[in-house]
C-alpha cells in the first residue's frame, strides 16, 4: 500500500500527545499509505521521510489549534501546506 502518487495527495492526521496516525489518499479517496509515528524528533523525521514519496501533498490535521498544534508548529516552518480539520463534535453536545 505504499504507492507513489503522480498527483496531489492529502495526508489526514489524527494527532495525540505522543503519536500521530496518518493516512495518505488521493483526491478520489484512494488510500495510498498510512502509518503511526511518535512525535519526538526521530518519529517526526521518520514521518517526513515516509511522506517524501508524495511531493504534491497537503496535510489535513485534526485540531490545529488544539492537540495537533505541536505537530503543525513543526510542519509550517518546513513549508508544508496544512489545513485544519475540526474535531468531530458528538450529536447533542
């Protein structure tokens, strides 16, 4: 499942305090790859190395201003494109 995409991809990210889970997909929602990485320096570097095979990428990070802030703060200075995905709110909340 680790194909290289010829065009743009979206990397969906579900951040946690010490790990992030990512899923790489095409605009037609074909899943090309996925992984879980730690948020320390080694894990962050491994995640970046993994996604380099998709140079036309945009990150969709859940909670850019909340739980995802620590990862977004490291992606933006590298020139990565990041969009915020609001955390799902339970019905009736």
